[in-house]
């Protein structure tokens, strides 16, 4: 008689359930793989509007950054990627149909006399007066130099901002009455940034890196070399492999009446600062206006002569830099942080939403990504998407708003 016959099954009592569990694992794994395959097909090939929208956003976001294109190309068929990017091509075609006519002149906020209380509130019309008065009650030293001397700065990256708000609900980071500058925190679902409102358009210019042709400088370095109090990225630059030094302009740029570079092609736009201190947006292929003093080229235009353009081809979530001008003549400098844990970035359309709250009449998207940076009075006030570059990338030029 065998041992099995004599003593029964010698295996432990729990062995059979264990074997059954082992037999179930292949089936469970097959089910998981089938579900993942179904989910992949749903996300990549579905025409359901919600899924198609976010698939396009994902693809455009990845493809807009040279170092991150693999996030799309490694998992998504080329045909699907091409279809998503083709939407931008259609939107680019629409860009060519809009250029400034030059008949929208505003009031010119820079001429307001801010020496009195009423003049101050006329200049800084955005402020919620109740919150401003509460702040002054708790900080009477802010009025030591009079209304036109008010200087409040809580805009640094380690600062928390003030308890002052605009009537639109934006937190005030800085009020600089001597230089006529207002800095505001803008934020929303998945992003944060800063909007600088510079009240005197006559102080804005585009200034070049001191080493243009060889290498760029940070926005702060360019500003400090030109008596600037406020600066942001301006023109794009040749950036092969994402390692460009910022020394070579991509496209055409003009600084203080001196132009250089070659015009960008079809669908690109040019923002021109002209002698009347207003911004004009035209096709990059159009002749440069004789009254232009400064200019850069990029795309897309967001708002032209008060008309908001359809920018549905730029839905990617990225760090953004936008230059604009309000109906009062104020310069609007918007930078949105991106590719960060607490700020992924925004679409171009979201930037237009922010600027419309300030009655923006002209606005154009600039070179964003790692180049998107805003500098104010000695320090950067937005975070670069590359945390290894706290002052931002080297740039060929920058929009600089000078001190009074």
C-alpha cells in the first residue's frame, strides 16, 4: 500500500486553495491586460467629444516641448498625432485674417495724476477700495510719501502677497505708484501666475542682450542694464535640441528702431510698438510700419483691436507668456507658470480669459515654455518650468518697462 493510500494526501490542507489561486492569476492578468487594452483604445481612438478634447490637449502639450515629445510618440500612433496637430494648422489659417486697423486708441493711463487719493484710485482703478483702505489702516507707513509714493511689494516667490484685492477677485502682490505698476496673482484650476499692469505705455521697449549673436541674458539682467523695473520674455531664439544659448534671434525683432533677423513665415504674427505708444498686431509677412520702434514675431494672436480670436488650435497646457494692452493704454504682461506640480500650465484661451477681465484690446502669445519668466524690481516673481534655472533661460531680448 502506498503512503497516499495509507495516510491519505500528504499535502497540507491549505495547498489546494493555494493552487487554485495560482491558476486564477493567469486569468486575472489576462483580464487586466484586456481592460488596459480597451482603455488604451478608448483614449487613443474614441470620438467621444470629452475624450477627443483631452487627447488633443495631451498630444499638443507633449509635442510643444522638444524634450517631452516622447510622451506622445511612444504611445500614440503617428496618424492620431498628426490629426491632433492638424487642428492647429486650421487655426493658423484663421490667424492670417486678422490684423490691427489702428483705430482703437485708448485713454492712455500713464497721464493720470496720482498725487491725490482720488487720482490714485483713478490710476489703479482695478483695486477694491475697501480692502485697500483696510490695508492702509493696518500699514499707515505705506502713505508716508503720499499717495503717489505708495510702494507695497509682496511679490517675491517667498512672499504670500497682500490682503488687497481687485474688484475681479485677484490678489494684489505689489503696488508701485512711483513707477505706475500693479502686480496681481492670477490662478485657476491647475495653474498660477502673475499679471503685471504697467500704466505708462511710453516706458515700454524691447531691449537686447548685451551679447546678442553670441549668447543671451536673463530677463532680469537685460532689465537692469536698461533702467528697467519690470521685464518679461520677448522674441524667440534658435534652440536646437533645447540647448540654445539665446544668442540668435528666431524671426524678426526690432529694438529702439533697429531691426534684425528674418521674418517668420505663414500664420505668424508680429507685435509692433509704435511711436504713439500703442501695440499693433499684424502678419509677420507684412511690411514693418515706419512708425514702429520695437517689434517681435510669434504666434498666435489672442485679441486684435478688441476682437477675441479663436485659438482652439493651441489648447495644450504649458507655461505661457503674453503681452497685451488695455483700452486705457496700460501694458499687460502675463506669465503663467507651468510643468510644475502645483501649476501644469494653461491653454492660450485661458490667457485670453484673464486679459479680457482687464479690458484688453491687443494681445499676443510669446515664446513660453522655459522662456516664460516675469521679473520685477530686482527679482523673478514667477517660477521657471526648469527649476534648475531660477532666473529663467538666457534670452536674446526682453520687454522692459523702465523706471520713471
